[in-house]
C-alpha cells in the first residue's frame, strides 16, 4: 500500500482550474519531487496535501487514512508538514 495516494484530484478557483484529475502514489521510503513550470499547480498540490485547500474533486489518503476529513492543524500529527 502506498504511503501517500492522490486520486483524481481537481481544484477549481471559480472559473480557473488549478489542478485537473491529478493522480499519483508515493511508496513508503520513496523520495520523489514535483516539478513543472510556473502555474502548473505544484503549490496548489502541496496546499491540498497539507489541508490548506479543499479539492473540488478527488481523494487524498495518507497511510491508508482519508486526509480530506482531517483539519489542517491536525495534519502535522500524522507526519505531514511543509515549509515556505
């Protein structure tokens, strides 16, 4: 089972689609990066995983548990953090 599962995530800000149908999995112990040009949705994806943004559609699971029902301040207790 993947440690982080992002399944068909879409984020819309009014008429702007920041992410559309994004899916990926990260296995325990795997190191990966997220790259792309400005405006590709990288920060939006990190904001979804860290619970700053609620996706319009899709699912995010961490260690098998649904992250979208977790409040932003409680995500750190599950082992997810971000810096600026």
